[in-house]
C-alpha cells in the first residue's frame, strides 16, 4: 500500500473509531506511518483527506449492500440477507457514527456522502419493497418508502443500543424485530 492509500485507510479507521473531531492529523500520520509532508503532499489538509476517506467508506457500504440487494430470492429474502449479514456491531455503523459528529453535520461537503449513502440505501430498500408488492410477495398496503425508512432507523438504533449495552444482543433483537414485522406483510 502506498503512502496515499495508508493515509486514506488510516483516516477511515480513525473516523470510525473516534469520529472527525477526535481524529487529528497527527493521529492519522502515526497510524499511517507517514510524515506531515507526505500527508500534505497528497491532501490539502484534514478535511480533504477525511472527505476522501468518507467517500471510500460510502462506496464500500453501497457495494456490500448491493451484494444482498441484487442477490437471488424474494424481496424479503434479500432484505433479510442485508440485515443479517456479518457486521462489526459494537463499532457501530461507519456512516451512522459520522452523523453524531457536529463538525461533519455542520459541513455540507463532509455531510454530503453520508447523506447520499443513507438516501441510496433508503431508495434501494424502498425499491425492493415495491418490487415485492408488485410481485405479490408483500401486502399491497405496505408503504415502501416509510417501511424503508423504518428499516434504516431500526438498524441504526440497533447499533446504538448494542454500543450502549456493550453487547451485540440488542442489535440482533432489533433486526429480528423488524424482520418479524416485515414477515407479517409477506404473502
């Protein structure tokens, strides 16, 4: 891995662990094994490097989600695969963690890939739910957009509950709960 890649990957890790505010240029450089000159050779500063790292995390999250969303099975089976896939629950969601960071939320440029990622997931889930309705797999009364927002809220809330309890169990319960509600709409 070259210096630029080490800086990006170190920033991604630190943003997930500490958030933007808690990620200093010095911590990034130490984690990457790079000097200050190298960092500023490749990036104009912390905001530029953080934006690159956030965009990469967003791309990775969408690609992982798309694996389940475009896989085989009914709409509910694909949504279940997405919700039940292996995750580092106690670390939280790398995008969700950034929404709790005041500097990210206050900066439209840093916030944009976070917002776009959640919008993409919400739209993709709504599309799957609509597809399930159209195919007769799900009850016609199901509102795809509202249900997609609910699924995301439960997933993000599950991360928060798990971190607060220092246990994966609240997350697993939240996921099983929303899947149970979705199954009630299956035909």
